[in-house]
């Protein structure tokens, strides 16, 4: 595994809409491993592919319950509302209040292409929304209250 450079605010790559990941191969597995290592190294709870310069629809999340890998994630349902502080590894040292759903259900594929759904509440719901936003070129600052 290897650490990847995290793209910082101001880089156009954070503003692009990512493309569907079609290949579930060794290259994807390597990048997902690198993303997890990079996220943990930076003390983050999530990292999306565009943040390491790859315009593809996948991300990793760990809110303290173990690593979650999401390839081609789609939000299927949301419930409730929460307002809390949010940060981003691409905006080091900055934080803002963002309104998110309290609960979200996401359908995604794993690194082998197998479909699954995950439901998250609270911080996990926030992280899911934040990372999926990255895949559409949206950063938390766009939603900051
Ligand atoms: Ni972020």
C-alpha cells in the first residue's frame, strides 16, 4: 500500500463529475487500499477518489466502525435532518455547519462488483452524503449554512 497525495481546495479536479467505475480489477483494489491508508494517515473519516486525483465514482469511509468501501454509490432513501460541524481532508483546518439527512440508505458495489445496501445514521449518514457529493464535484463548503 502507498500513501496518495490529497488534492486540496482550489484544484479544479474537486469540481468535476466523476465517471462510473466499470472495472473491478486489481488496479481498483490497489487504489482502494491506498485510499484507506491515506485516509487513516490524515486522520479523516472519509476519502473520495477525486481527492486523490481520480475521476471515478468510489470512496472509502470509516467513522470508527471499520472500513467501508463504496463503488458507484447512489443514495436511495433519506430520513430526517441533522445540522453539525463538518470538515474535509481537501480543506485542512477548516470546518463548517452543514445540514444533512439523519439517516440515509445507499446502494453501492464492493471492490468485486457485488451490489449491497448500507444504512447509516448520524455521523455515518453525514459521511456517506459528504463522500457521494465529492463524486459529483460538490464540496461541503457549497452546502455550509
Ligand atoms: Ni471531503
